C-alpha cells in the first residue's frame, strides 16, 4: 500500500501542476492585459508598467531567457532618479523605464562591463524584458519581433490637427527631436537626444558618451544568469499559489487571511446541509429500495426524478420569495443566525432527488442477495436488515460520494452563496473571477485541485480498508 500511495502522490502532484498550467494559460495568456482592468484602459503605459512590476506581471510568461535595458545612477546623491521626455514624444511609454526594487538593483550587472559591488547604494531605471536582447536589437521592430520598445518606438504622438508648414507643400516640417531628460541623484539633469538611435547599442552609446555624462549615468544590458530562468510569471504564479502567499490586488490582503475570514461561512452552510442531506437520502432510499415495486417505491422514484428535473435556481428563487413573505430579515445576508437555515434547507431539498435515486440504485443490488432473504426469513426487524447489513455492504459507493464531496465543504456553493449574500469561499471565487483578482483566484483553484486529488487518494485507501478483497498495489 505504501508504494501505491507514493505513486498516487506523484500523480497528484503532476495533476495539480497541469491544473495550474491550464489556469495560467486561460487567465493570463488568453485573458489579456490585466493592468488595464485595474488601472484603466486609458492609463499611461508607464503607469501600467509600474503596476505590472509591482505584482510580477512584467516578467516573461513561462520561462525567463530575457534581458533588460538598465540605467545605473552613480552620481552619489540622495535625489530620486527619474526621467522626463520632450513635448509630443512618447519615449517614456515606449521604453517603459521604471524603478526596480532594491533587491533587483543589488544583483544587477551590466553585460560586458566590470562588476560593481556597490549597486545596493545605486539608483536605477530598467526597461521591459526582451528576448535575446543585445546591442543589435532594433529600437523599433515590426509587431511580433523582439525589439527594445513596444513597436511604436520613439515616435511622436499623432497630432489632433495638422500643423501648417511655411515651406513648400511637398516638404513637410521635420518632427522635433526626441529628448529624454534624466534627473540624477545629485540634482543635476542630463538631456539626451535619442532621435538617431536605431539599435539598442546606439541608444546606449548616446547615453554613455554624452558630453555632460562623465560616468554619472551608466547604460547597458542586464547580464543574464541561469538562476533567472524561473523568474517568470508562470513560476511566480505557481509558487505563490502553492505557498498561499498570494496578495489580493484589491486591498493587499493575504490569501491566508482571506480564506480564514470566508471559510467559516461556507462551512456553516455546507456541513449541516451535507450531513442532513446524506442522512435523509440514505434513510429514504433504503425504504424505497426495500419495498421495490410497491406503491412506496413508485411514489419515491417519481418524486426523486421530479426533484432532479427542477433546477436548483428554481428552489433558490421560490425559497427566497417565500422567506421574504414570512421573515424578510432572514432572506438575504448573514445578519441573523437563522440566515443559514434557508440555504441549508434548499441544498437538502434540491439534492434529495439525485441522492435518493443514486442510493436506491446501489441498495437494490444488495436487497436481492441471499443474506437479505435469509434475514427476512429469520424475522429480523426491518431497521436491522437495512442499516446493519445492507448499508454495510454498500459502503464503497456511499464512501465515494461522501469523500468526493469534501472539497465542497470548504469551497461552498458558488451560485447559492452569491444569491443569498453569503460571503463564503464560493462567493469569493466567483467575485475574484469577475474582478480579475488573479492571485486570489489562482490560490483558490490550487486549494480546490489539492482537495480533489487528496479526496481521490483517500477514497482509494478507504476501499482497501472497508473491503478486504481490494488490494492496493
């Protein structure tokens, strides 16, 4: 059994990894730009870049074999390093120069230059990640090809109205130069004309060889190390989800705190609902199956099928409408203790049809056995036959349905919690999806996948415990 459990654990890890890869592809690769959802579609590109950098969304998607344009300030002052652009230019949005974190500055090295161990005291600006960035990488390249900028490059923004020219009509006025003003840490500025830069190397040389620079601002390409390979959005998404260290994009709250706050509401509804529903389903199904072919059986099967045909949403709508007439304060929300009664009752009633139908089927296989007929011939009471002998031999499928319901105990019911205003984990999962709160959504999906794989493993182990004929190899 030990070897079987270890093998299933390996498969469980691979399954969870596949789930996280699929969710990352759907939410991140297909979902599009998440910064626009939180900062607004019309927000400046450099503001989106700073937001992306804060939450790790500026990293490469799957693996990191990229480099960045780096500007290191060696002026030795205390003023913050920042950059401004000439009027009408979009150079800042094109290059996306932002301030890195202190940890990033401390480990930055410029490719092809001597290592400087004093980077912890140096301010810096970094650009976007570019695949196989080198000095020959163009500043502007066609869409889909690696370039230093986003494809628009250091071009002037289009004017709303054409500007009349004083020269001949065939000679349009040349565009003004693109000038970046770097304000250094010593309070001085450095104006660099980048209009003639066609490649990354030319842009770096224009900054480093500026007459007023004198080594105060060093530009270059970040040196790549093999340890950076896993610094990507996918592995960041995987590690933060697996360690439950995700932080909400909405309010900065930790995932563990959010789960602790919302899990109690889900448990308050799902635990009594599943316990009461399981007990009633078994009792009703046992009597219906025992009197197979009788009026009790036909009426029970009819009501079970009828209950299966009615949507759960109908139970919720009519149940809430009834509660609004009887006790309006307890029809929505969690302000009163009796608020839990209506959702629990709806879950029990709505699931009773499918539960009775399922348990009746598996109990019927046992009621026709020889030992049941022998027990009837000996005159054993009905409750002894059903609950002491029949249910014991039906334990495997019953156990399967119970164990596979464990994830719902924690995660709750998405639609029901949303409909009745219960702030459980199900409502949180749905709300995180609509708000694109990906760290919380990914953490909850990871938790759900772990519980499902653990439930399957527990079910297999219980098979070997309750049925001696089953051997786990």
